[in-house]
């Protein structure tokens, strides 16, 4: 399967029945919007972390901040689970939706995030520091060099994530699999996934450029601009994973974990 076919199938999953899509993810999306509205009113600094206006280390650590973050993460994961179960269909689903299943999905997301963090610390951060040091005599690094670095780092991390993330739709339908299985099942798609990762990385880099160019640094603008984009991009990525899972595993399921 080519990169273009993967994208077209994923887009088809999102657009072939828009009403059904809204029914499946709409309630959870409303919860996410409500959480973000509460965050805007009670802890607006949380909305500025992604735009580098507020460093994560500078965030106030309190019960409210933790509750808002956990609620948003939980609702985002629930949206992913519901979408995976919907797009893969009842014939693939072996367990009902319950709290253990959601928690199992969440800890797999955490493992993937830790792997990406370790890769970033090992390879990407030195690249960024080298870029900054190289431009220290002439001042701050240019926007173009920052965007190029952002694109290259995003490209590799998204590709790696796609290779490992089949554990997520598998967990969502109650058929957990090992991360090594995900790597093996995506081996034949390693080439096309570079193209998919490049498009997603380019989109993220363009989003960074737009936010920087327009100066969207206030929490209200970040919320209005970024939240819809992240929801739609998330659904697209979930659909890509669904497509890969259905193509690679449907007729050759792995051994249960």
C-alpha cells in the first residue's frame, strides 16, 4: 500500500459518513472543549505551553492543574478508543468498553511517549543545540533553520510512532499485542510510512510557522486555533492506524499478550 492510498483510506473513514463520525466522537470532543474552556478560565498558562510562551517547568503544580491535564488526556484517549472501535467494526472487537481497557490504552500511550522522549533526548536535542550554537555568533537561529530542525525531528518521530503504534488500535478493541509485533507488521510498510510521516511532519511544522508568524500566543487564540486542528489531526492519525491494522493484521492476528 502506498502513502497516498493510506491517506485516501484514512480520509475516507472520516468523510464517508460525517453524521456517524459526529455521533461517535462528538460527545467526547465536547468534553475536551469544556475542559479547555475551564482551563482558559482557571489555568490559562496551561494553554501556552505548546507555543513555548510558558515552559513546562514554570507551570504551577497543584491539584487543579493535574486534574485538568488528566481529564483532557483521558478524554483524548477515549476519543481515540471510540474511533478505533468504530472504524474497525464489531467483528474485530472482542471486549466491551470498560475502565481497564481505557487504562490499558493509556499506559501504552505513556510507553510510546517515553520512547519518543528518550529518542528526542538522545538525538534531536543535540541537533537543536548544535543548530543554536552554530548560529550563536550571528545571533539567534533563523526561523527557517528552526523550522527545518522541527520538520526533521517530527519526521523521524512520527515515522517511529507509526511503526510502533499498532498496539493502540489493538488495545482499543481488546486484542492487545506486543510492540515488537507492531514493528514486524509494519515492516512491509516502512517505506510508505516515511511518506505519511513527512506529510504529517510538514503539517505540524507549518502549524508552528503560522502560530509564530501570526503571533498567536494568548491562551484564547491558541485555544480557538489549535484545538480544532489537533482534534482533526488526531482523528486522521487514528484512521491511518486503523487502516494499517486492518490491512496488516485482520487475516493474521498476533498471539495474545
